[in-house]
C-alpha cells in the first residue's frame, strides 16, 4: 500500500475513500479515523489515505479530475449560492407580510364605507 494523500478529519477521509471506491480503487484509511477524541485539530486530525501500489496512478488521476471539476464548477454549484437562495425566500416572505399589513387597513376602510 502506498500513501496517496493526507486529509484533515475523518469525514473528509471517508469522502475521499468513497470517491475512490466508486471509481473501483481500493483505499485504506489510517490515522485519526475512529479515535477516542471527537474533536481533533492539527496533526491529531490527520488521516492518511493509502491505495494499492498498482492502483496508485489511477487514484492520482481520480484526485486530479476531482480537483479540476471543483475549479471548473459553475457558480450556481458553489455552496454560497445555496445560502443566498435560502436567505432570499425570507425576504420574499417579509415583503409579502409587509404588503398585507399595509393593504389590510385599506381593505377595512373600503369594506366599512360600503
């Protein structure tokens, strides 16, 4: 087994391993994967991803393709776009409530005059 890369945290390591498994590459995680400490940082959180030596070049190609895909992703695919869209509906709801609060007294006046 040869070390492919090191990542910080077990979640990131499991994502890398799952991506490699999907591409047909065996991967092993070594390090702070299932350690006794829930909150780790720095070198304590480092997890090494190992692959078989005969699959090392394929694994490097998968990692490179993933990095290129992240760089070339459209702005709508970025995480920040989802947060902005999530905030936008709050503004629409607030605007609708404001309109209702302004229109309701006018409708009462019109109904009272009829």
